[in-house]
């Protein structure tokens, strides 16, 4: 990805692309594509509802969900005894519908009968927690405060959260040769590949090129990438 982008920008006299610039662009573009999945899924769902899509691999809504579901995550959280709240995962993007459930200690997970903890508006939380029809362990509720949630009744100590996580930020790592050339170093502990499906390769490159005012067809990008891959194989085999 990095070599493809650098080759194209050099060819078009767009200047030198540094690893720092690449990593910044890579993260911005990955975020753009990720956020676009939700708009695309909604549009494709509307098409499906109008009978304008097909089944199987031609089902656009289904395919879009596959791209989204690769970011699905699940975690168990114990109440913070200092704040009496539950700290949400640091990589959380969206909590899934009906995605918060209580956990009963000592009961095997296969025997869980999860009661969904329903989210309520903050204006209604105190009322529903203290009224005659207060929340119970059978019908629990929660309200969210930024990176925390408060659950009622307070007797619930452990919860399970199903959510969509944020993509992991890509980071192209390298070491320098004596002549100053950067050489890719995947063994570096801070290396991180793109967190999107490999089918997004051309889309990522094209979006990154657009920041330089360059627009190419998908087949042109693939040809350049394959040329660089062949060149690297020759160098590796010496």
C-alpha cells in the first residue's frame, strides 16, 4: 500500500511522501470508509425492502453487514466500586441494539437467560429507578454518561456488552538504511495493518490519492501494485 502510493505520487510529481504523512492519511481514509459503511448499509437496506436487490452474494445489504460485523466485539464488565458505574471499552463505537445484558455469577454461560438491560433517557432514569414501578433484576435499565453507564437496580454487579469497535489505527513501521531509505519493518511491535477487508485495497489507495488531486481507475492501481509486488519478489530472491 505504502509503496504503491509513493510510486504514483512520485510519478505525478506530487512530491515526497513520508511515512508520517502516509500514516496520517491512512488513518483518515480508514475512518472515512468505516463511517461510510453505516450510510451504505441503510441505503442498501432500503433497496432490499423495495425488492431492488438479489439474494446470496448479490445481496448488497448482506454484504455491507459483513463489512460492519467484522468489527463486532463482546466484553464482560464488572462495576467500578469507586464510581458505582460500568466503564465502557475504550474502543467502543456503537453499543448494539439490546447489547447490554446482566451476568449471573456462578452460572455457566450456556445457561444464561439474558434479560436485556434497556437504555432509557436520562430524564426518565431517576423516575424509573425510584418509582413504584422501579426497575428490577428482571426488567433492568441503564443510562449512559460518555464512557460509562449506570445500571438500575444497583444490585447488578456484572454485565455483558455487545458492541462495534473502532478500527485499529494503521501504522507503517520501518527502519532506515545508511542512505536514508526507509525499509518496511513488519516485526516492529507498533506495526498495524489496515483494519478493513482486503477488498478495500483500491478504494483506500484511490481515496488517499485524492488528497493529492490524483484519480485513477481501479485496474491502474492494481497493475501498479502487481508490478511492485513482482519487483519485490525479484529483489527478495536476489
